[in-house]
């Protein structure tokens, strides 16, 4: 499952430039050095960094991941390179969604427009082989903030809702 979600997460960065509640969790505040946001995650996240080649050159994707039985939480912030094509926020969000679906070879089950503070975003659900990727993507100034919770259920339980709802923008 972790590999599937890693592909989905990286696809979001490229394109835009289980079931049931888990046991009692030790939620931690995460505030990435580069991100301009914070959130809560159910444990100490592993920090990962990957250089991803894109049509406009390499970009660095930094992620924070907590993997639990039948559940995975991941969040990160990716810079939009200065030489990227001029796109509207809606085009970047469409690209993130389409790239995630394509990279996972999954099926888009639903999507809605959302906001984080004053920043536009999308929430969508992708399914592949009984694994569901609940995702939120936001365009925040010159960054894409991506969050996903992978589970074996298409429904968001209290822990997934807590993860998503804990996301906050921070002053620079």
C-alpha cells in the first residue's frame, strides 16, 4: 500500500507544476521547515526527500509519512518552479488530480472544491484494487500542498477527518 501512495503523491507534484478507526493514537503537530503550513499526524512522521524529473526540470519533493496497519498518512509541500508554465489555480489542481489518477492507474470516485484559508483546493478520492486514496491538494502562493490518507475504506473516518481538518496555513 505504501508504494501505491508514494506513486500517487509524486504524481501530484509532477502534474501540478483500513477501514475503521485505528487504535488510540499519539497525534503530533507537524510543521515542515519549507511548507508554510502545519497539521497533526498520528505519530512521528518519517521525512522523505526525492528529486523528481519533470518536463521543466527536476523538483525536490519532501514528504512526511506515518504508516499504520491498513492506513497511511502523507503530507508535503512542493515548490512551483519559477520556469513552470503560467497556469491558473484550477489548471494546477486539475493537473494534480489527473496526474494522481494516471500514476495510480486507479479510478476517480469523486471530487469537490475546497479551501484552506483563502487558498483554493480540491478533495478527491481514488480507488485501485480496494485501496482508497483520500486526497486534498491546495495551491498556496508558489507551492502545492498535498495531503493524503490511504485506507481500505472509501469513507473518511474520524482519524482521516482529524488529519485533514488539522491543516493550517502559517504566517511567513
